[in-house]
């Protein structure tokens, strides 16, 4: 079966919005139907089950449930008040506190839409009350929520680790500096915006004084368990005490203890709803991962990744050109396909090319995740836009236009991450 036809069918099926899992399954069987490969339906099913039988991927539903528990427990409000205590009196202090809250919440949930939903529900009305434009307030959370897939522990890193056969712990460590860099860049734009547009300093200072009036110790005591969450999760991984999957179990248990007993914001009778919601969300992801594994297996048997790699390298072996082309491909794919299917499609195709020009698989995983994070904030399929637009009723195109300056800052950071490997690899 011609590789061009195979990739063309993949593109057409995805563009016409066929279910992604079904597309993977169909294409996995297509070479057998056309007589190009002896890999029948039973082999596809075995490949799907093999894709699900992964200790690494077990961390995905656990981190998802952990994030849902934290969201139900109202941790974002406590985090925001704590950070606003320190920077709320500065120029752009409250918008920057929103970005820092998104960064910190990303280290709890591992999910971009969950970060947008949990942080945005509380901070967007607050920023509007403080006199900031609704569209600006929403765009902050929409883009900063993308850090949910970059700052560890990230569900995307776990899926990439399984697809690339690399260490999720190394990806978690490598994602720290890029995540902080992007967060700082977003705060710089918030500062520039507030200088250009101005702020209602009287209203801001009045609210800041009400936060300061609570006192540092009461605020710290109130937010302590929330602040400790990423320390517990990531500390267990980085210290070597446990694997990311085992840390995901710890995060669920810790979240339950904090939200039920420490903050008393989650009732035991609510747990059934949380777990069912998590299961419903994960089952869709699981089917995509399973079908994508069978799809990747067929591509490997047909040697398509090697063929594509040789074709690209025969045109140019310039590392800069190849990395720029791969960034463009990943950005475009991120605009039209969801994060996890993208990782499962692009990793077996692009990773051999990246390693051929000397890019470390861990570094490439950070580059890919950053590209796909941008895709989550761009039409037509940007899930963060859908979540934020649904919360505030702002038309998606209007919101997308407002995110452009933030995305420029994001893309500049992406280029730094791409062409300055130590930003990702110095801690690994």
C-alpha cells in the first residue's frame, strides 16, 4: 500500500471529523484488506489490547481523577489568594497571580482543560469585578491553562513516554524550566497590557488590602495543603521513592484526604459522581490509545516511519530546517486534532527524524507537547477555547483574536525551547 495514499486517507478521515479511534482502527486493517500486509482484524484487536496493557499509562486515569477531586475541593481559590497576597499590589499583580495559579494548578491536575475550568471559574469573575476587560481576563486563563500539559505531572508526557518508549520521570523533570519560562513570558505580556490599558488602582488596592488583612499566617495555613500537593506528587517521583504511576495513586489518596478531611469541601457521597465522571472521560481516551497502538504497529511493520525519515533527510539534513518544519507540522496538527491522538500519530512518524538529526527523545517530547499546547488554544479545535468560551459566553473567534499576543509570547518561548536544548535537558 502506497505510503502517500495511507497518509492521505488519514488526513481526509480526520478532517471530515470521523471518530479518531475509529480512524486508527480502520487504517490499521486497511493494508490487510488491500493485500499489502497479512495483519487481520484479530491482529488489530491484539494490538489494541497490547496498547492498553501498560503500567505507565495507568497513571493517566489516576491523574485525571486526582485533578477532578482537586477541582471539586476548591483548591484554586486558596492558591490564588496566597499568590495575590505577595503580588496583588504590583502593576498587573492580579493577572500575574492568575498565571501563577494556573502554573501551580497545572502541577496538580496535569490537564489543560481542567486547569482552565478550575482556575477560570473563580478568577475570571474576580478580574472583571476588579475592572479588567472580560475578554482579556478570559484570554489569560485560556492560554495559561495550556501550561497544564507542559508543567509536570502532565498526562501528555505519560502518553508520549508510552509512545516513544522513554522515561516519564525524565519528561517530568525536563518540563519544569520550559513551563516556568512560558509562564513568565505570559506575565510579561500581562504587565505590558496593563501599562497600555491602565488599571483601576483604587479598586485593586482596596481588594488587595482585604486580602492582606487576613494576615500571612492565616492565608498560609488555609492554603498549606494545596501548596503541598505538587511537592508531594513531584517530590515522590524526583526523589526516586516511586514511579509516576505510583505517584498518581498517591495524588488521588492525598487529594481525598485534603478535600474531605482538611478542607471539608468534598463529601464522601460526591465521590461516586467524581469517579464515574473520570471513568467516562478516560474511556474515550483509552479507546484512542488502544486503536492508535494498533495503527502504530501497522506503520512499523510497513516501515513507514523509516521511509518518511529517509525521504525527509534526502531533501535536507539541516537540523534547524528540519526542526522548523516539524514545529510547523505539529502546530498545524494541534489546531485540528486533539492532544493525545496527535501524540500517538506524530511520535512514530517524527521521532525517527528528530533522533536522526541528533535531538534527544526527551527534548523532542517537550517540543511536541509545547506545540500541541498552542494547538489547544487555536481554532478550529482548540479545546481550551471551547471550555473558556462556554464559561463566559464570549464568541470563540473573538476570544481567539484576544489570545494572539499571548500566543506570540508562547511561540517565542517554543523557539527557545526548540533551539536551546539545555532549557529542557539541564535538570535531566
